[in-house]
C-alpha cells in the first residue's frame, strides 16, 4: 500500500511569489491535514480537510490556503511568499475510522 | 504556536543503553502518538495510545498514556545506532475521529554512539 505522497519534494521560490504543494493520501483515506515545520516553531498545524471541506484551521494568515478534491487529493497554496515561509510542509492522512495519522515525506520550500 | 513540553531536549548515549523521554501538556488529550523523524524526512509513527493508563509496546519501544491524560512517556530499550533521530510526541483531542489536528512536542534528539 503506497504511503502519503507529496510533490514536489524540493523547491525554491522568490519573495512575493506563490507556491502550490500537492498531496496524495493513502488509498482509502479521506482525511488530509497539513503541517508546517520550522526550527523555531516546530511542527504546527495548518489545516485539515475531509470530503472536500475544510474541517479545522490553525493559526496562520490568510495567505495560506488549501483545498481537497473528490479523489481526496489535496493541495495547499501560499501566496505572496515571505522569507519566514521557508519550511518543511508535511501532509498527513487518516482513515475514516481510527485515529492513526500517517505523514508524507514533506515538501521543502526555500524562499529567497 | 502551541507545543507540548518534551524532555529531554537531547540525549547522547552508548549503544545498548535504555532511553526514556516524556511529554507533558496543560491540556487533556484522548490520543497520544509518538513519531520518529530522520533528517529530511517526514515523521514516522512509532506507537499510538488511545486510553488513559494504556501501556503499549512495539519491539524495543514501550509507551504509556498517563492516567491524568496530560502526559505520556516513551522508552527505548537496548538502543542501536539506527535509533538515531528526533522523537516527537503528539497529542490529539478528537471525538469520534472528527479531527486530525495534532499538537506536537518540542522533540528529543537522540544520538547513539556505537
């Protein structure tokens, strides 16, 4: 069974640009969440989607947004990038039943 | 952002030694999870705990869900070099599986000297 797949793995963007990251959850998992990991703040919850609806949102500015498609795949977008947005962005999925959450390998974003 | 108190921050041990780390929170959780993260990779789930007082093992790893529901600990017995990495606890408040939101600990860096 394939794990959570994130693309791209690495990318470099310039301040002011926008970026879209993609996540394919484990087959059969309908719940997808996103986390940001930085050395200073650690792992912080961004948002969560279930059945194409945002179910929960962390304390991040409106520049951070996401969506989920009917096949459970999810994307997150960050607009007007700032240097502080440089981070590892992690996607996680969970089956409909049970509380076990599985993470992908992450997308490394560097903003210059 | 919110983070759980995890200690110790780092540990440098000899191969074969046992390791213990713990996590405390001011909030009650109804699920505790322990993850290991290698450099440049995503967290890998080690153990999941669902009931207060629960003690669960996964090979050389043992974790417990504190009876107050505000803490958890992880033990690693007879450490080996591949145990090197950062270990994170994570607490989850969920009802009926309604949310994925995890609050993570600050992490414990483990280094094992062969």
